[in-house]
C-alpha cells in the first residue's frame, strides 16, 4: 500500500532557513552559505520521508520565500519595475519582488486561501513576455535523485496560478487572466520535458482553486490546460491535488474527466462531503490519493477512524489504486514534536507535528496492506481516549456562559456617530489624527530580557524595570514625533496571540512549534485544548503604566477572539464558534478592566477575521454571523466615551465590508498600501462608512521609507472617497519587524504628511 505527503515545512525544525535568510538579507552571510543551509534542509527532509517508508515524496515544495513566487520566477513573469533583463532569475530579483528594495516596492502579499500563510500575488497583463527563467523544479528533482531519493516534483498548476494572480497596474481590472493560459503552457511543457528527461516518473500539480466556487468558464480552463499538456505529460504519471475544502460536484466532474491525469488528491479532513462524490463514482483505473491525515492541525490522527474510511475507499477504487496521504501540505503545521521537551506529557500524547504525521501516513498505509503496527495503534487509541476523558479539557461554568450567548445579540447602546461625538469631546483630537497599529521594533536586547525572565535568570523587578524603560522610550519617540494617539509598543509581548494565550486557561504552548507565515516570518500558534477563561487581568498593568507617562491618549492593545481562534491550533472536538464565544467572554473581561483603569482608547485587533472566511460562499453567512458577534461581545459593555479600535491586515476585505461595518467598532485601521489601495475601491463604489477609518498609508513589510509627498498623495486619494472627519493616518500594520532606523523617518514623514494636509484643508475652507 502506497503513501504520499503533499508538501512539508521548509523553515527547518529550529527555523534554520529563517536565520539563514535574515543573515543573507543583512549582508552578514553569502549566497553560498544560504544555499548550503537550504540544501541541508532539503536533504534531511527527503531522507526523513524515505526512511519513514513514504513512497511518493514531494520535491520543489521548498522555497526561499513562497511557492507562488517560485512559479512567477519559473514563468519569467517579473514586473517591469524590477529591471530584470532575462536569463535565470537570481536572488536579487527574486527577493526584490518579495520584499521590495530601496527604490522599488514589493509585490502584493495576501493570504493563501483560509490559512495564515501569505503568498506573493503575481501581476499579469497582456504584455507580459513569459520565458522559462527558473529551473528550480528540475534542479531540486535532480538534487534529490543525486541523494538516492526518487521524488514527485510539485508545481503550482497553471490554472490555479492564473486565478490567484491579479492584473498588473494600468491593466483593466476586467482583463481575463485565463486568456494568458496559451502563453504560460509552453513553459510548463518545457519544465515537464526537462523533468521527464531527468528521469521523473510522477509529477504533481497543485490546483487548490478547484475547491472554490468556479463558473463553467473557469472550469473549462482546467479541461483546456490539461488537454494541451496531455502529449507532453505522456509517459508520466500525473497527480492533481486539491485541498482545504470540499470539492464542488461540478469541479469533481471536471477534474475526474481530465485527459492524461493518472491520480486525484483530495482533502478528506475539511472535505468530508467529497467522500460522497467518490462513493457516487470514481473513474476506473485511476489512483485516489486520500488525504486522511490533517495537514492543518496538530492533533494526533484517530488511526482507527481513518482506517475505517480507507477500507471503505479501497472497496471503491481497488487496493492497488489507493494511496494514503495528508489532507494538504504539512507546511501549515509545526515541524517535529521531538523538539518539545517541556510540553506537558499528557497534552503531548494528543499531538502530532509534521514529522509525526509522516509516520502516521506510513502506519495507515501499512495497516491497509495487512501489516498493522499493533503497538503504534494501541498507543494512539490510548491517547485518543485520554483526550476525551481528561478533566482539564472541560469547565462547566465556561460552557454554560458561552451557550447562553448564542440566542442573543450584543451591541453598544448608542450608534457610532453619537459615540464618536462623545469620544471627540473627551479626546480632543485634531483632524486626520495620527496613530500606529501597536507594536514597535523588537530589539535583540528586548528579546534577551524576555528570554532571561522566562528562564528565571533575571528577577521580576529587573524585568519590569527593563520593560518600563522600553515603554518610556517608545512614548518619548511618539511624543517627539507628535503622534496623536500613542501605543506602548508591546515590549512585553512575544506574539499578539501567544501573549494572551499564555494568560488564558485552556491553552498549551510549544518551544519550537514554529509555522511559516510569510518569507522568513514564523509564528508559534498556541494550542487550544480545553475550555477558555481568563483567570486574571492580562494587560492592565502595562497599559496603565504607559498612560501614566503621557497626557496623550494611550491605546490599550488586545487581540480579538476571532484572531486568537484563527491563529491558534484549535480543538477539533467541538464547533469552532463555541470556542470563539469562550475567548470573547475572556476578552470582554479585559476590555472592561482596561476601561476601569482609565484607558479610553482600546484596540481589539481582528487581523484574521477575513482569513477564517470559509472558501465556499454558501458557508460565509454562518461564519460571519458568529465571528462578528464574537467581536461585539468583547466591547458591548463599555461607555460611549471609550473608543474601540480594531485592525485588519493583508486580505481582500471588499467582499465582507458590510460585516466589517456590522462589527460596530468606532475606528478601523486596515492594510491598504501594499494592495494598490484596493480597499478604497469599495468606497468609490458607494459603500457609506460612518465610523473612523485608517487605511494604511505605507507598507511596513518593506524596509523602504516612503517620502512625505508619497504619503500625502495616498491621504489625498483617501480624502477623495472618505469624509475628512472620519479619516485616520497610520501605517499598514505593526512595526515589530522593522528597525528603528526605518521606523523613525517613516513615522516622521507620516506625521509631516498629515500636518501638510491639515494645513491645506484649513486654507481651503
């Protein structure tokens, strides 16, 4: 019985790639040193899978930044602003597209489906001259072969690539990206031919767009693409992978009818209804790659449950045509549980990270073939039983309080315009008030003191003094810059979700459970294993301290319940909305304690609201209803004079703008600059927004420092579609990942631009 892994994390068990990348970007190491670290990582991953007994091992799932950007490089689809002159794309051009450089902004970055991974959005138009400009897929296949490992090269499929792209600047938004299919397929053919020549026997195309709501024209593109590739693919076994959701019936019909395709891979964790489609008919003689091991979560597989599903599938497709697989790439989970030496033993027994999931896939494949590892299955059953019966999972009081929320609505007593009037009387802010999103740079010294405090190498008093000193520095910088609403900079926080999870019950934490978010940026999602409550105040001490240092308003900074949920590994033994309501009640307690402590501006970040939106439209309304309700629960009890802010970033919000309005926040700050001000188009189309809004005026994910004139120009574009009295001026996101040498001049230019516009608006009256 055969086994397969869709993809694997590339950062390394101890984030080796992250540190190698950042060292290279900082000019501290050479390209050769970066390549050596990367080659070692690839080698260890391939050998690990080979030794575990996996038959179909993926290659070309490693990336120095992002797999979609790799495809852009493969196709030579480099936007003109990067001055690429042809030939093989090198690090300079590749990283300029990803991160921008001193003179040119980066390409847009947005969420990969409903995950917390971000991809670099291709910019395409009728004039793009495609050429085979990166031989990475072939090189990595050969590299694995040289190590004695036969792999399945993985490519982002041509149709998904185009559908995940956007029209280049200056190209009509109505431009059909699929019209470029005839231009990119010749390059795919070149890649396929080279892979065949190098000895590849299988090839995997990831076509995740198949799970979306696609019209017949888009589905037809899959038929056309693979018909065109059929003769080139001849002699190869071809796998098409879809993942993250159920595949719609029409897409299933299209997919299973494609010419020249040998195998189909499905997510059977999030796509439970896909099982019915398979039972209703599966093409004879084709392989089914059954994704029964969860690539999105860290819970150990219920091996007995999976085996039952596999036995059922085997009776449909035949013993020799069924392959045990992961539901999607394992890049969305942590790398290896072995590195968690301090994790609670009982909780650890309930978990499986990428390395363990590889073993689970192999164990299921062997069991299906009649070689069941009884000891492994027995240990797994014991862990499943322990999780179901553990008293630490359930808190009856929390369950009752959350259940009571379901049938009711939670809103502030007065409407937003009345509240904004009351808040203005109290805060007395100028027109176009300036603020930042929350975090300030996290220096090495700051990380060191947090690390030492955690390791009990410094006393609590020493730690508090060090953090107090940092907050004082951040407050002085903002006052010197003349920012209107201040933040304390969050020096006490490691991560916007982890920090809160550590202080809430029902959460567990890892030491090395890192997951790639974008580029070299990794996050360490908490694990929600049980009912959630707040034993004591979490932020009041630091926010009160910061407010005492200034006469200006100081924002209390919280992470919202939907974001905590979406950026955690969530328990899978109850509906997600029940867990979200529990978190909302915990944050509500914190909001009310901040208000009592004299904090009059409180930001409750919901950066991940859009990210949790189900991929299928039929499921949107239910999700948005409970997600928006959860946010309102957190702040429905405060006075009119308490100004509630929220922040969202790096997603396409235009299609959920009415739900964002329904959140009923007083001020929303939202990413805008990196996505070519796409957000503003929704207001140009007539959506009325009565609350305060701060579309970001510069991209903080790039080291580039925008000029005063550039920022003023951005604000003017906003003023063309938004009322002057509701507009705020702020960066796109938090400043945690930037250096002070970048932050200070950028903020100085931002404040100068706001003041310039205030003067112009006053003189125009």
